[in-house]
């Protein structure tokens, strides 16, 4: 987008990113459910941005006072990357990471849901639990394998749980000794409602649908411990669970702490409505911009915009326009936060959504709107065609519900050949 805005100027755009691709996170739940091929929600940066210089590396320090960044090559990065990268204009858009808390056992047994790798791993894990429950004769192990706990009832948590519950319900048809009612799905939320960014009416409808599907939703409840795969909740509940998914919010990317840029109390970069980075005294920093989850951009009320995909996409477009205008000596445009159009899938042919005009939709109509909206937002026409093809074939054939857990440890089988056998 930026190259298109500045195509008539002699510039060089350098992108520093630890991964060589962009992940379209709004479709991760459908990746986990097997509705979309994982490769189709990632966009290779070098393919999408052929005129840009892409460094597959991580930033270790930014000194904007001297216009210098320092980077280290990521494990899969290019060889002989320069340690020091000078620049003229800085654009910060590193996004966010999962916000975790020091709950006993969470680091050892919990799973995140922010990357395509985590989505694939979670899908394989859930299917492996069905295999385990079907094969074991230990009732306690079976019960733990069939208990799935999700902590955090925002869009990510609700969407992931609903899609996986729908997939698992289909998968049980292939097991002679498993029934959908044998599976226990628990959604834990610290606040008194789910989908905090949604309207109360739509959140209430979603809650009713989840509970109608026998999903146990615990409001005003927190996770106290997960040590030894034994879940303890603040309401006093204690039970074994082999699946614990953490989707309880996000925080700004840690790289922000490695810069000399001004941050607010939440760790986000302070910005003007024009997306220019602003110092504590209100003075804009020269040649410094930010957008997305890492940027505290004021909305029409003066409060920072919520860190979500809707604002990130809109701010990215405006940032490109304002940067081009700034280089041309033209006035800048302030970001205007509109009533966000949001939606989330709750499984095949089920969703909740509301439009920018405030219209609330549920069921199949919301599901079609959700898919149309995400398809339109996907970067590159090729990815849109691939995802659309996935959906079309998904409507013609039954889901593939087999675990490929070995792909997470591809060397395990090979390494087992070096283990001495009996009598050696």
C-alpha cells in the first residue's frame, strides 16, 4: 500500500519481521476447525511486497534519536544480515502478543491461540484427546481427555471454542464409543459478560447459544491454578483437564520496551489522531509513526482505540495516506473511529455479527456476512481465491477430522531409530 502511494518517489521500504509472512488472525478459528488450509491464511511478505526489502529478523533496539535500529536474524532468517539498520522514517506496527499471568501450571500446560502454528497444534491436540479417550480403559484419563477449558471470552476465545466444539461434535461420529455429550467444554471469563466489545444484546444471544450447546460458561470467574493438569477456578471448582487454552487478552509487543519511544500506562506508543508519535509534552516526534495494536490512537471521545483488527486495518490505510501526504507537504487527516462492524463464527452456518449501522444479525445470515467480510479483508486476490475454494469444497465434502500431531515433532520417529532395542 505504501509503495503504491509513493511509487513516483525514489525511496526504499525496509520491513523487519521475525516471520517471513503475515498471518490473517480473524480466520485462525476456522483453521483450527479444519475449514481452511493453514497455508491460505498466511501471506508471504516477499511475494506480497516484491519492491520492499524484507529482513526476517527481530529488532533488539531502536534509537530514534539517531535514526538507527539494531536487528538479529531469526533462526530461519537471511544470512549476513547487518546488525545496524539506519533509517529516515520509522513506522511502528509490531502488533500485540498474548497477555499471560503467573498462574501455576499455565506455562507448562496451557496453549495460546494467536498464530497459525498454535491453531494447527490445537486442532491436532483436540483430535488426539478424542483418540486417547476412545482407546483408554482408565475412566479418569478418559474424563480428563474429554475436558476442554478455554480462558478468556473475547472474540478469539469464543470463536475458537465454538469452532472446535463444532468440529469435535462431527468427529465423534467416527468413534464407536464416543458421544458429543461425553465432551465437556468450559469457557472461563473474569468479567460478568462475554464478548466485551459487542453490544449487550448480541453478547447475551451468543451466551444463550453457547449454553444451548451444553457449553459451560463461567462468568466472573478466574483460573487459579493448572498445576499437574488439575484446573482450579476461583468459584471453587476443581477438575482434571488435558486441554487448557489461554485467550485472556493481549498486550503490546515486547519490542516496544526496546525503544526510546514514548509509551502510555498500558505500554502502547502515544499517538496523535494523525498517527504521528507524540512526546509527553504534546510535541510530535519527527519522522515517527505508529498504528495497530501497539498504538494508543485517540478516538472521537479522546480515549485510545481498542486494540483490534478493525482499527488496525483502518489505521494502516490512513497511515500510508498520511505518510505520503507528509512527504508531499500536504495536510494530514485525523483518524476517525467509526462504529465497528464485528462478527465471529460459532461453527458451520452459525455466527453473530453487527454492521456499522448497528444492525444485529445471528445464525446463517450472520455466518454469510462474517465470511464475506473476512474474504474481502484478506490480503491479495490469490489468498481470497484459495480461502473461497476451501469453503466451497467444505460445503461439498465432510470435514477431515484426523490428527497430524507428528508434524509438531517431525524428528521423533527418526530419533527413535537410535534408541537401543532389547538385547543391544
